[in-house]
C-alpha cells in the first residue's frame, strides 16, 4: 500500500520551521505495511491545497495531511478540502459548547474565530484530538483514505497513536527490510555494479543508498511481507 504525505504551512517553505511530521508519519505507517512514496510541502494557499488534494486522489491508498486546522486566518486546510470535493458543512453544536466550556474554565471568553473548529464536513468522520481543540478529519474517496491532522507535532502524534493507527491502519506487519553494508567503494561505483539486479527486482523491492563516512549502506525494502528479502539481499551481497 502506498501513501502520500502533505505538510501545509508557510513556515515550512520559508525556512522558519522544519518539517518533522513527514518523517515521523513515514516511520510509523511503514510498520503497518504502508510505504510513503511522495512527500509534499506547500504554503497556506487554497488553490495549491485544492490542487494537491485532488491530484493525490485515487493515486495513493493513504493521504496524510498536517497543518492548517487552527482558528486563525491562515488555517484554511478544511475549507480548501471542502472546496476540492464540493462538500457542504454544518456546525457541531455539541462540540461548540465544549469549546466554549474549555475557554470558560480558563477564565476567558472564546474568540469567535474558534467557532470554525466546530465545523463538520459532509461525508467526513471526525478524528478526536486528545490534547488540543483542532479535531482531525477522515474522508474516503474512491480507493484513497484522507487523514487531516493538526500541524503541531505533539497533537499529531497523539491523534495518530490513539485514534488513527488503531482505528484505521490495523495491526503491525513484518518489516521486510535488509541492509547490505559496504566499505571502500564509492556510491556511484556501487550503483553501477548492482544496476542490472535492481532492474530485475524493482517491481517488488525499493532500494536506497545511504552514504556515510563509514561506507555506503545499501537498503532493500520489500512491499510484500512474504517475499524472501534475505535471499535477494544475499544475491546483492555476493555481487
């Protein structure tokens, strides 16, 4: 199964914040047999968000989107998603009251702009946020499952671990990965030596070259958990 990760926020593309969400999500979902094949970072622009959301539809089994669910002017992910699929919306009055109570318990009045966090989109399921006010969104379109989450890492981690993974992704699968460690050979020379074998297995295995001062690690990842990756790795080792 393939996944696309979309991180949204001007701060990610102007260099003021580092995107750590995509790496964290990739590591987590791989344990459930889902390989990330594309990562996209875009700014807070409705046209771009809509284009990316529609462009990913039916190309990936899972599409994880983080950022833009807050109450301020640049938090436009939900409205862009609504526009992309021409969805209607309504206010969750019960959750609105909960929001108002949260602020009241802190001794402050809830700003009116927070009301947009109580919006529910047509055909979407709400994903609860265990530690924040911005709830997530789940939407199924053709073969694609969309998950929209807050960009705040701690909130996203909790939403994934407590709700999304157990409710939507199922149990962990066997990690079918092998690493061949090399020393004393340049990355380009190594790639040249194994190119024909990579072509032989490219439909079932993905390959990565990870150079460091110690040498080049050649990583093989099988999409099928039942594929004998050890046997294939031994062929590359012998080469």
